[in-house]
């Protein structure tokens, strides 16, 4: 390497180090904003990850915790292929992954992640009047009616067989505060029927719950930047959210080195998700009364009896007959008088 090449190489190294330092400083600033939001929370939020089988829900949990702590671990069990790895109601609380050196940060209200079984879109329906296996399962989980480590495969089978769960009171610490819809960039289309059911569960049933979305595996798909942006727009419109509530990211895998860009994207997204303004509320239903029945229609006036009409007509005809008879009588009298006159005249002539 000659002198000029050595100077160019050293210059490139310096620029790279400066860029790395700048991005590390940016990551620290985002972490501070995240901590500010977390300090404003009264308690940790329960974040439910929902999506189809194999979209990367468990990997996303591990990646998010890696971005927070700088250490990768199997907080959520991951797998591959078309077999369910997550089959239970798995709750990963702050105490399982957060152990900072700063004592002041230990009580930050970091989210509790709820990892569940991948949902089969074929068990969903766009008909809001139809209770499907997925909608019933989500409703039980969202409202805290299933215990931790519940066998969700068995619950799904029982619901599919038409059985109903025995009365079980809601457990406050298990109710969901945020729903995170996870979709794989490798999927050719978004699971619209499943998304429709998530929307109904999050907006028009018992509670109204903020919804976010993540498009995973962007590093493993063949889409261009423009195609990814189009996919992002399509997902936001399907779920009914703004684009700041959707994250495009790649998931960390075991053995991956820390990546500043990945960390920054995840932490920015987490900062938005932990904003105290986003909170679930119980929908208060207003009671309504049935409208009073309309007053009965007015009773029509009784028509005169037909007998009265008959006599009226009869009297009219009797009058007509009397008039005719009277005129006939006059004519008869005139003719009779005329005949008598003619008879007298003839008698006088004979005499």
C-alpha cells in the first residue's frame, strides 16, 4: 500500500468512526426519549403480538429486547418451518429481561410482551356477526381471561369443536393494552380477514385498544425500496393506522452482531408505542329504550245504517210517484171535463 492509498484508507476509517459515533449518540438520544415516556407511565403496558404462523413474532420480541439491552437471548422461543413453536400464552415481563446498572432505571415501566400461537387466517372471517375460532381466542386473551402458560393449541381445538370456556373472571394484570400486528415481508399478501377481526376486537367490542404493526423480514424479501413503501401503505390502510405506527425491520438472529441502524429503528418505534397518550379504554355502552308504539289510527266515523238509506231512497221514489200520480190525476180531470162538455154540446144539438 503506497502513501496515497494509506492516507485514503485512514481517511475512510476516520469517517466511518465518526459516522458510527454520530449514530451511537443518536441512539442514546432516542433511549433518553424512550425513558422519558416510560417514567410518565404508571405501570408497564401489556403488548400482545398477533399474526399468522411463522411471521417472526417471537424473533421480534428477542430483537426488541436486544435493541434495549445490547444482548441477544432466547426470551421467546423461536423456530422455523410450518410447525408451531409458541403454543402457550407466554408472558415476558420487564423483570425477565431488564437489569440495568443504573439503579434509577431499574423501575422503568418497560413493556410486558405477550407471545401467542400463530393464527390461521383460514379460521377468520370478514363477517362481523360471525364468532370464529380466532376472534374468540383473541377476545379471551385481550380481556385477560386465560391464565399464563395456557395451552392455546388445546383452547383452539375446544373452541373449534363448538365448546365454550367456563366462566372465568378477568385478570387485570393480563389484560392487553397494546396490540402489535406482525406481518412478514415475504408473504405475498396481507391476511385481510385476520386483520379485519383484529380491528373489530381492538375497536368495536368491549375495549378500544391502540394498534401498531411491524413488517418483519425486510432483509429476506426481494422487494425494492418503493415496493416496501407501497406495502407499508397497504398495511396501514388495511389496519386503519398512521404510518408512524408501523415499523419495517429485520429481526436479530442468534450470533448476529449488534447493528446500530436496526437498534435505532426499533427504539424509535418503541418510543412511540410507549407514549402515555396511547392507552386502552373500556367502552362505555349507552343504554337505550325501545321507542313508544305509535298511537292507533283514528277510528273512522260510523257510516249511517243501510236501513236509513233504504227508507230515504224509498221516500224519494214515493214523492216521485205521488207527483206523477198528481199530474195523471190532473190530466184525467181535464180530459173528463172536456168529455162532459162535448157530451152536453151534442145533446143540445139534438134538441
